[in-house]
C-alpha cells in the first residue's frame, strides 16, 4: 500500500547523508547576509538591545514566577493605558531547547505594546537541565498562570520561534483539565519551527537532549496530531505557520507539512513564506512596527477582537 503524502514527505529526510542532515538543521548555514559564525551573536545582540530598550521605556513586571521552579519566570510588558481586558501576546524563544533566554527575546515588545497589547516573554528550563516533557509542561503552566492573572483578557495569542514554535504547537494538544482552567487561546503564530523531531535525533543538536525515538515521537506535534487530533482550541482559532525564504529546505518541508496536517484535522490554518528573511532576521525585524510579520501579528490579534 502506498504511503500517505505526509508520511512519504516526512520520510524524505532519511535519504539525506549525515553531513547533509546536519546542514539542513543548522539554520545559520543558510543565512546569506553575513558569515554563519556571526549570525547567532548578531541575533542575541539585537535581542539584548531590544530587551534593554523595552525595560527602559515600557512599564513592566520582570521575573514574575509562574511556577515554583527556579527557571519558571516570565517578563510582562504593558501598554501605556492600563486595562485588565487587553489582548495578551506570549512569546516562547528558540535555541534548539538548549540555549536562548527571555532576557534576549523582547524583540516585539515596543511595537505591540504601542498598539495596546500586553506582551509576556516566558522562560523555561533548557537542556540539559530541562527535558522536552518538562518544557511542554512549563509552557502550559505559563499559559494557565496568565489566564488566572488576567481572567478578563481579550484573548491569548501564543507565538514561538524555532524550538519555541515547537513548544507552542504542542499546546494544540494540551489537556487543560488537570490545570483547572482553560486559557483563552485565540491565535497561534508558529515561526520557523520544527514539528517532527525524529530527524534531529541524528544531528549534533540531540547531544544535550538525549532524545530516544519514543521521546521524539511523543514530543512531535506533527505525529501527535495525526494520531490523536485532540483540539483544545476551537476551529475558529487561527494557526499561522510562517517560514522565512532563507530557512533551509527541511525547515520549509516541516512547516508546510505541519500546515497541511493542521488543515486536514479541521483547524483554521494558514501558511506563509516571508520573502527576503532567514531563520534569524524573521524575528529580529519584529523590533519594527512596519515589519511584515509585526503587521501580521497585529492583524491576527485585532481582526479577531
């Protein structure tokens, strides 16, 4: 019997050599605007500068604990006008689940708060301290915390980049019953993410993660949605899957196939390739209000209010 289209597509990575697979999952090697070795430092520097500016110019509450763990903190930035009924934007940073920090990730704070959106940047325990299962649970609990803290919110919009997009996508499968509250999720923005983790088992990125096949499958939203399309969000909740023109072919494949799966299980999914950007400046550019992704985020929020 012929393999289904998604399964056949997913298997295509198995034809790649170990060297090519490593390259496909090394985003900095696909950047054309600067040397690969300078990309991450530039990205972190831009994020640090944006965070310093946000903390200096916006009302904020920093290192707010959403749980008891040392790494379970978030920074919350507020618009000038105080309102208990604002839309909430929660951002999950990337870094292959082993690097990155909320302290370098406030790229979008100034443009969004200027439009009346409360922005929360969440921290989680990266590897090797944190496991993928723990990270999933921490993101879920951060959403529950926001819902309890701001019960009159006009919607929570969850955005993740790269590994953060993976963690955000896993919230489509979360069970909120055990938490006693269901977050008012009104939109997902998944930026340059990974949704099937099995290929990463065969790259250097797995060294601190120690993923076995069972771990990869249990934590792959692509696979989980196909098997048990449990949907805690309604069919009207938009899920936007975004990838940059200069993301690698594997990142393009993963994004498109995840979009197709979301569409197939009845979610309001859309897919967009943003021209002229790579895995890193797709997020760096969120410091600008006129950036295309900033505008997409604002339209997603305000068209649904």
